[in-house]
C-alpha cells in the first residue's frame, strides 16, 4: 500500500474507534448475567453500587423523622412511587445475594416507615379529596403501602407491621365489596371518580401476598372481580391493551393507549392471568417499543417518540417476562443517557441524585419475577394468626403530625 494512503487510513481507524466508543454500549455486564437462575445469579457491580446508594439514603433518613433531605420537593407527589418501586427490589436482592439479604430487609423496613410520612400522603387532604387518606380511595398510595407491608412480612417472617397490614387489607377488601354491590365498577378508586388499572394491580398483588401468609381467599374472590372488570371494561377491543383510566362517575373509559400503563399492569397482573399477559406482552412490544441497533426505547403512545417513564416501566416488564434481548437494549439506553459511576461503591443516575429514580431503576435490574418471589422458600415460618384490628383507626397507622429534624434532635 502506498504511503500516501496510510495516514488517511490510520485516521479513519482512529475515528471509527472513537465513534465506536461514543456510540456503542461499552462497559456493561452481559445481559444474561442479570437473568441467571437463583443460585447462579450474583449481584452485578452496578447493582451493588446502586443498592449501596439506596440503602445509605434510607438508613440516613431513618433517623430524620419526616425529613427527606435532598429530595426534589417539586416532585413530592411522586415520592410514593420512588419509595415503593425501590422497595420492590428488596425481595429480589435478598433472594439473589445472602450477603446483602439482611441489609435489604432492613432497607425495606426503613422504606415502609418513610412511606408513612405525611409528606408522602398529605396531598390527599391538602387537595381536598378527603379527611382520611386510606380508609377509602387513594389506592394509588395505600395499594403500594399494603404491598410493602406484605412483602416485608413474607421475606422476614416479622409481624411488626401485621396489624397495620391486616387493617389496611380489610379496608381495601371492604371498598371492593362495596363497589361490587353497587354494580358500577370493581376494585378501589384512585382519586374520587377516577379508577386506574395499574394502581389496582398493586393492591391485588398485596391481597395475593396476604392470602399466602394468612390463608384467606381474597385473590380468588375480590381480586377476581377486579381482574375480570379490567379485562372486560378497561381493555382495547383491537389488541387487548389495558386502557389508561376509567371514570366511575360517568362509566367512561379513556381510550388512550399508554406504553407505561400496559408495561406496569401486565407485570403486576401476571400472577393472576399469566397466559393473557404473556400474550399481551408480545403485542405490546410490537406497538410500543423501538429498537435502534444495540439500543431501544418505549413510546408512551404508539405514534409518539421515546418516554422516560414508559422506558423505565418497559425495562421492568422485560425483566418480569424474561425478555433478555429487549431488556439489554433498554438497559443500554437508560444507562447511556443518565447513568454514571459515582465512586467504587456507589452508582447513581445523573441529575437525579436521590432515591426517587435510583430506587425504581435498581428494581428494573434486580427483579426476579413475582411468581418466583411468591414461591421462594423464605425459611421456616410459623403460621400467622390474623390479628385483632377492630379498635384501630387510620390514625393508628399514619401520624397527622410532622416530625422534623429539630424535633428529632431535641
């Protein structure tokens, strides 16, 4: 080859190497390592770093009362989701790594306590939706709290929250029975007159956990009413997609198709309807996901561009349904856009330096699947007796007073 061609060729190779480094997803663990069976699966370096960050966040906040130091107050109405979805990663961490199990269980307890802060649920009263935030309605909050109670008791055997779990379960079931008798809709309301399938899916799973612990049959009766209603009244007639919202006042279902609504609902309803949701998952992929080489994203609307929320919940759905290829491409996109290593022991996401997003994103990586969590051998568990909660009120669960740092220190 003539010398005059060597320099341009060398420059081309250098440029291609630089472009490859910039464009290609380099430095990630192989996707199959995040899907290995329990017993062979280990926490990956990025998962350990993210867990360390989350654990230390909540360990520190555990002695700060109702303070959420460093959390974005503009996003306060969404704090509940950051806490809850982060909490759902803890059973999987405990299953994957015995070394991290005790910390995962402790972290879940801290998360429950922070979930009960008035700063998390106080918007219900502040916005004039009622004086009692958990006895009726507000399933978008209390469904998560109830599932967190159940998962904690399931993985630890501790009854420290059993009275609260039983009282709240009773309230959810009472509301479901009331709506069933009225004949307008099934399940529990989110906001007055507004009903979401994805929020109800959380409470339904909490009932399934309760049944497993106490031998009740809520998931076969009351939950079945709700699942059937959602499938019959809240799905798209062409594809079977879950629709976004049902107006219980007007008996009207918002026909908009939603990428995140379906990803979320499919994953949580899979234990109730595995065949339906596994079939729907493939249809959802066809209409809501876009793959570009080693990357992918999820659309909120089939005709729209990428949505961060839909992509995150889509990553979680891909994990639930064991879709290694899509999960890998979504992981590449999420980690490429906003992921960074903070130091050797702590990994976090750029510009979201708090657990609002880091917790849910950790869950999209470690989640082993709901059926595996429910069927896992969590060790010797004595049979639980349903506690007496007849004299309890909602204020026995949620304090109306704010405990701030000055009060804690004094």
